[in-house]
C-alpha cells in the first residue's frame, strides 16, 4: 500500500472539492454579480468543502495504518496450524511472524521455509492487498460523503467563514495539545524510571555521594557487586566544562555583538554576522574531532613545556572548543537585544555630550543587560546539554576535581554510556541514566524559566 500516493489523491480531492464548493456558492446566488448576498466569500465555501473531504479521509488513513498490521497479524496467526504454534514461546512466535512477513515481501527469512509458512505468507500478502483496496475504497467513499454534506449545506445564509475558522481553531488546539502531551509524556517516562531508581538507590547517595562507579554484578560471586552511584563528580565535571565554555563564549560573543551593532558599518555587519553564525551550523561531532585531534594535544604539549601534568583528555580542551561553539548563541542574542534598545536613548546620550564608548558603557549596556543575561542563561543550558565534544575531548573518567587539566566527565556523557549496548531496564545501572536525565531536565528547565522571565521583563520595559 502506497501511503504517499493515497495522500496525494486526498490532496487532489481537496483541491477539487474547493473548486466545486466555491462554484456551488456562486451558483446558488445567481452568479458573481450577486455574491454580496452570500454570508461569506465564495472561497470560504470552497475551504469548507475541502475540509469536509480531507479531514475525515485523513483520520481514516491514520486509524487504518494504526490497526491494519495488528489485525492482519492476528488473522494470519489464527490460520496457522496448531502444531506449528502450540510449543512456541512469545519470542519464537514473533520470529515466526517476522519470517512470514519477510517471505511475503520478498526479504530474507531466518529459518527453513515450510509449506505452512509459505501458505501463511501467501495469506498475509492476500490480506495486505485486500486491505489496500478496502482503504482506497473507504477513502473515496468518505470523501464523496463529505463533499455531499458540504454541497447540501452551501446556501446563501450558511456561515461558511465561521465554520472554517472554528475548524482551523480546533486543528491548532489539537496540534498544540499534541506538543504539550508529548512533552508531558517524556517527562513522566523519565520520572517513573527515576522513581524506580531511587527505590533501589538512596537519593542521598545519588545527590551527595562522591564515588561514581555504576557497575552491577552479573554473577552472585562477582567482586564489586554493589556499585557506587554518587553523582557529585558528574555534576562537578559538568559545571567545570560549562564554566570554561562560558568564560570563552561570553566575552567574545558579547564584545562581538557590541562591535557589530554599534561600531561596524553596514557592509562589515552584513559579512561578519553570517560568517560568525556559521559556527552554530557546524555539527558538534566536528567540534569533537577538532578538540580531540588538535586542541587537546596542543594543550598537553604546552603544559608539558612549562612542567605541568596535563591529561590527554582534559576539561580545558573540551571547555575551550565548547565555548567556541556557543559564541554564536551569545553573540546573536546579545546583538538582537542591543539593537532593540530605542534609538532615542542613544540620541539623548549624544545630546548630553557623551562619546560613543561612554554611551555604550553607561546607557546601552545597562539597558540591554537583562536581555543579555537571559541570552547567557540560555547559552549555559546549551553548554550543559552538550555531549559529543565532552565524549571526544574530556573522556569518561568520573573524577572529582576542579583541575581543568584533568580528565572529567559530564552528566550527558554518562547517560550515553549507561544506555549503550544491551541493558536490563530494571537494573540500577540503567535506571541511573533516567535519574541523571531528570536532574539535567530540572536544571535546564530552571535556567530556561529564569532566562525567559528576564527577557520578558526586559521587553516590557523597553519595547
């Protein structure tokens, strides 16, 4: 079943319904010269007909796609001989069903093809064909029914515009609700898994422990079976790398924003600003390679030249490269905030005899400071959530240290590490990733809320 072709057919029917509905509205009032007798413009009657054709058909397609595979699988399994399925576990039955589907679609199977499996594959293919024909038939039938309803309701007094706007409002509410419910589902899924983790590991050990070694026993006699889940080294490493990144990004980004908005000519700004923002489009894995292959060895060589002990993977290397990556965030947000300061404040400062640098320092910067702080907080949230650069440049060692030349790790890196490979989702090791994710989510959410509050306050004051 070609869903793309079916969606194109629905779109074509909606376009046809729009034309039919609009022409119908013109005819019921006696032609274009009497359009003023319609409650709404003819186009609204066309939109109304198109919505009646498209929305029920699309809902049917979504429902059909969600149920078709499950129903066909049940029908195929019911037709299998009992001798073939009676001794199979759920896992082996799933493998058998998968072989039947692969055989029906011409793919490679994992086992021997018997006559029963071949018959089941033929049955599966036949049901798929019937389902495709049935879906197309129902879609055209429902589209025709919708067109008929819109046709009979198209009268001069019919409030087509009100109906169309109400339907569009409901659609927007639906999609807004889906976005909110998706976010809520993500939060609840992480929360429930975190609750299971804290049932196994004390929250005091997690938030205040200084040893992180989330290893669990695979055998009863294995050494180190309990593991250590103190997340303080992870939080420390996250703050250390993020702090180094902000020490790089904030001065460079802020000064570049001031130059581009206050000192640079229009020609220089039109060239420099896009070039600066290219840094935001570079994939983080490229930054990671650059940090691991260029910056980290360079820092190690410089450190050894002056007698310092520098790890091959250090927080300083990761923080410096991460700071370069975040420069466009700080620069762009600060530039927008500075440009939003009213020109009248600049003119008043110049009228009092202030120079351009004095105006920037004493008028523009204080006025833009709330928005700049909000942008910096958003950049900090971006730094806290970074993973690839830290993995490739800072290492995986959970060291509790404030030395930027040592190897450290962060919360996001450990989340990736804990969920890599085959894991048991009821073990403390795997559930620790969800606890870390929940903590990171809460911290990032707080930073975003504070940033948005500051920016909103700034906008109310100067816009």
